[in-house]
């Protein structure tokens, strides 16, 4: 930054007291060619959780490249002890700074000299309005200014009334809402106070509101007074009697003090470290309007030399001062003058009254315009959660509110003082740049990429926060006439930005999930294709193995039938011939040898018969020659020969399987099921059925034996898994069911 830039650390720009100090600082800074930046935070050490989050503005100020700092310690240090406040000041950047409102050892400070204000207040209430029972609404317990005001008032009351004095003190932390609650609670209990003295105007406003709601008359029943003489105090009902602080002058003195330190003013130039207070009497204590105001002489005509000598103002000068105040957005009621008994008194009153009316009308128009614009912004923000739409609405709204430039930056990371941020909006005059979604990355020490533009003289930095999350900050030029617009804009933008970020995060999450789903789908598709190919390879392998098995079994069956059986039969024949030859011999041992030969012939015959049975099982020649029914009949007959169970065969008329592949697999299924029943069922009855209908043929083997658990057998039984596979090869449906007693194995396949 080429020209000097001073940071102004306070709490709320919409607070009348802080705004008055800020306005004085702005005026003096403009005279000296200094840029001024308002950093809006909250009270340090506040028990209200969200207030601590807003203090990111102070952290930004401490990190930024500023030339000096003005710190409103009497506002942001409400909850801090003197030591805590000193520690906070030390934690800021090592740049020149000035404390406003609280004198800190070793730190340049500008303060209000409260002495005399509360004495005048006590004297007036006791001597003029005869008040005797006082409620004092104090600030925080440890706040130095509040303590000084409380001590001065209570000491003067005791001096005036002695033992008669009735004084009750309540601590309300300078907040209107707390004063309203405290006043309502105490008066609802019927406590007989006839005067409420507040340590600042905000608490006096809360007391006025509470009394009005309870139907207590002010000032007839209770006098109410404040301290500060804020702008709002002039328009309360009734107008508030108060102590006027030189708040505007405080701001000017703070800037002049820093200007000397920065070499912009001569070091020898004196800057007052305190501002005096004065007692302002209005109607809330019981006095008539304008009574006791601090006014300056005026007259209508006179030479310039006479005016300088008398210190009075002409009516023309008064009108010029009123117009000048209005042009600067200031209330003409602050113009000080004193009536002279002259025929022009009423004209002076009219000039001031007209000025005040014009000022109030201007305020009303500002409020109405702000409300309308904020409603429009809110409608735009609610209508769309798209970040670009929200930023466009903010740019339009700020221009309408009289803000020349507006910038919006979001932090890149969480934490107390994020190092990096991204600029998403830059609105300057009629030119708007929407930089979302990625923005321009910059270090937060710059406040904006490349620093603040020098063409504007003062700025307001408002933190953007939602819940417990710090989002970023809003930088606006401080040229809006409406002091309340910045906080209202900040609150609306914070909620809208958070909504947009949530929607953006949700869209990003959806896109990420969609991407992951696509990747996963591709992976699953690839895996599925690989699995399908593997299944096909396994099926082909299994089919090949099954074909090889069938071929081997058939080959072995043929070899047994054609070769082994013939050889065994030949052995039997030779044994029979040997037996005949031995019987024709006479000699010792011939008979025994003949018997042995006979035994060999008999054994060979039995072995040949068994081999033929095995051959038929391995190679069902009947299946090819006579069909499935004949082959199954031969199976049943062979099984009956080796089993004590009764085995029956039931065949539907017309049963026939034309497809040789289906016939072979059905034969093997019956063969395996029948062998299992004979070997393991311990059944007295085994029934083999061959059935046919219009759609399908079905083979089944049912027994009345011991039965089994089908799930366990299907999981562990190799034979039944082979049956299932044989069924699948021909597109059949295999069923294995337990019965009471026994079980049934069936296979149904299309004809």
C-alpha cells in the first residue's frame, strides 16, 4: 500500500457510539490523506459463543500490512481485565497504535474525562426533580468507565441525601436487552424506584422500553437518564436526558495521534488525550424540551468584524451549518447555539427544526431503501443456491445501497488465522467480476489480492460466519449513508454463502459418487465379464471332463465286455475241459484236481457274469440299442440282484427320450441315485419312476429309508453335485427333497 492505511478495531458499526467515533476518525483521515479500514468484531472474552468467532476480523487486522491501528478498547475489552487488555494490545502487530476509551500504560490513549457528568446528573435529579429512590444500571463489573461513573454517581447521591439515599445497582453489560429484562423484572416486583440512571444510552433505551410495556409513565412516575448522547437518544420517546461525550472528537484525536507517530503531522503538535463531557437536559428526566441545551449566540445581521468580536452567528451562517451537516449525513440537532432575546429567535428555531425534519426524513428513506434492497437481496439469495447467482445478487444490492465497491473472499482452510483465501467477487462501480468457483488465491495479510484499491478512502471489513464456522470476510467501501447496512448485509450473505457451499459440496459429492459408481461399475463389469468367461471355461472344462469320463467309462465297459468277459469265459471253458480230462485219469490226486478245475470253471463263470454287469453300468449298450426304458430296467434288475430291498420300476405309457444326450444324462442320474439308495438308505422299498407329460419328462428315485438333510448333503456330497451338474448340462431341474420317511431325487427336463 503506497499511502498510509490505518485499521480501526471495534465491535459494531451500527452502534451509535462506535459510529460516532468512527465518523470523527474518517473525517480526520480524509484531511490527512489516510485510508481507514473498519474491522468489525465482537467483545473479547464474551461468554456468548458466536461473538468469539467474529473476532477473526481482529486476527486479520493483526496480520494485515497496516501502517497503524486504532483500538476501541472500551468497547471490545468489555469483559477483559486491565492485564488481559494489555496482553491483547501486545499481541497485535508491532505497529503504532492508539487506545480509545481506556488508558493503557505505555500505549498512546485518548479517553473521555467523565469527571463531573454524573455529579451534574445527581444534582439535577435530586434538587430539580426531588428523586430519592434510584436504580443504577451499570456496565460489566470490571469495566473501568462503568466503575468510574457508578462511583461518581453513588458518591454524589450519598453526599446529597445521606442516610435518606436509596440506591440499587444492577450490572447489565451495556446491552439494551439486558437492561430491558432487568428493569421489567425489578418493576414487576413492585420495587419503588423513581429514577433510573443508566451508564450508557443503550441501557437507558432498554429501560424506557420496559417501562412503556409495564405502563409506567416517564417522566411523571420515573425519571430515566443515560450517558453518551448518541444520536438515538435524541429521538427516543421521550427524548433522553444524558451526558454528552465528545465521541466525534475522540475519533479525530485518535487519528491525529497516529498521524504524528507516522510523520504526517509535526511531532510538536499537541493532541489532547481526553475529551470533556457535558450535561444534556431533555424530557426523560421531567424537564421541558430544549431546556438547558448548550447553545451558541446568533443574530441576523452584523458586520464580519462584529461577528468575530461577539462570537455569534447570523441566521445565514446557521442555515449554512445546518445544510453542511445534512450533506455529511449528520444530525443538525448537534449544532450548538444559544438564543438571544431578539425578534429572530423563532426564525432560528425554524431553521433547526426544518433541518432536523429533513435529517429524519433522510434517515427514514435510508431505512426504507435498505429494507427494500435487503429484501430483494434475500429473495435473490433464497431463489438460487448457485454461488455465481448469489455473488451477482450481492454486487447488485451493494451498488443500490450506495456502496461503491464490494469484495468477497473465502478462507481456504479452517483455523483462527487462515493464511490463504480466495477472492470470489470484485464489484467496483458498475463493473462486476464473478471469480467463482475457484477464485483468485492470495495471502490474507494483503486483505485483497494486491492490497486495497487506493481510489477509495475508507473501508469496512465484516467477518462472514455461519454457526461455529468461519467462512471468510466481506470488504466494502464505507461510503453508504446507512450505518446499519454492513451488519445486515454480512448476516444475509453469510447464510447464503454457507447454503451455496453446502449445495456445491453436495454436488461435488454427487459427482464424486457418480464417478466412483462409474469406476466401480466398470470394474464390476470387467470382473463380471472375466467371471463369465471363467464360468464358461469351467463349464467347457467340466463338459469336456464329463465327455471324457463318459468316453472312458464306455471304453472301459466295452473292453470289459468284449475282452475281459471273453477271456474270463475262455478261462472257465479251459477249466471245464481240464476238469473232464482229470476225471478220465486214474491216479492218485486226479479226483481232487478235477474238483479244483470245476471250482475254477464255476468262479470264472461268476466273474464273467459280474464283469458283464459292470460293463453294462459303464457302457449301457441297451441305451443305444433299446432306449432309456430298457437301460433303466436293466439297472433296476441288476440292483435288485445285489440288494435285499424291494426295487420297483414304474413307467408312464409312451415314455420316450429321443435326444441321446438327454437320455445318457438321465440314465446316469437314475444310476447314481439308485446306487446311493441301495448303498445308504437302508430302505425296504425303492421306487424308480419314468414319467412324461406334454412339456417334459421326469425321472425319480424314491425310498422309504433313513433320509438325510438335503442342504448338508448338497453342500458336501460329491455325488449329488455331479447329479446337479448333469442336470444343468441338459437344461434340467434337479430336486432333492427329504420325506417322512426317506427321500426323493428327481430330474425334470423338457421333451
